């Protein structure tokens, strides 16, 4: 799933929204390598080692391979079809223009997931970011989605982002529940606002998270 005030990930997260329903960052928890930048390595609760690094243009084919390996249900509600080379090329162009930043999770030479922060360019929404998170089925439920989300929240704060947004369809109840547990709140429901991969119109649910409030609580 995806969401953003700007734009599957276009409000911020979504079915890519199969996130672990746990807080982004428990105040008493310390993530390994926290604050050390990229690349770095984390160890999941099941003992698997996962490398975290920033995406570059050299990752084009790896992103396409990852996207095409996702289950059909994951792809249905993506706001952008990342199985298409032209879409990934646009993604890379956004990275090179500093309009977005992506953290990749990698293990044994294959992608396990990613989180992307898309930055609004319009002056009046420049402090709003959109986050998209996608985790491979084999890594769901093991804390990887939560860690990726934390990394993106941290990167957003470091770039002066004050609010993050996420978009999904109302029937993506799992994504909504996960975002609510992360602290997101519903901002709006837009009728027939998006079209899924099957060509069917869908309502769009917009949720947001106040990073300024997060800073004040830290």
C-alpha cells in the first residue's frame, strides 16, 4: 500500500503498508548502529543479518527484480507501478534531484525491502514528506518494516520535514491499523480519487504523522 499528501507511497505508505504494527521507536529501545549513517548492518530477532544502505542509480535492476517478485495483492494498490522500468527511472531521477531518498534493506545480495521519503517541492508543502515502505513477504513480522520506518523518520527530521503523510484505500484495513499504531491519524477521505492496477476507481484515505511533535517528545 502507499500514502502521501503529495502523492503509493503519495501520501506516505501503504500496502507497501504491510508494516509491523509496533511503535516506530520505543523510547527505551536502542537500535543497533543507530545514528551511524549508511551503510550499516542490523540483526533481526530471528538472527538474520540485513544491510541498510542508500539507493543509487546502480540499483535499478535490483529494484525491478524485487518489485516483480512481490505477490499480486501487493502490487494492486501501488500508486506507481514499480515493475515498470520507466517508473523506476523516474524514481532514480528524483533521487538524483534530491526530491526523494530511499533506504534499501539487503541480504545475501537480494533486496529484503525499502523505505522511501518523497519531498514536496511546492513552497507551501515543502515541510511535508511522503513515505513508502515495502518489505518482502519472507521478512514481514520480523521488525524490518519498523526499522526502515524509523530510518526514514530520522532522515525526514534531519531534512526539516515537519509532517509525514500516507495514503491508502479504505479497504486496506491492515495498513490503516499499522499506521494508526505508528501514531498516524486520519486527515481526509477522498472519493474515487485513485485507480488501481485493475482500472477500478478507489477512494483514497489520507493519514499523517506530526514529526514536530515527535521531536518535542524525544
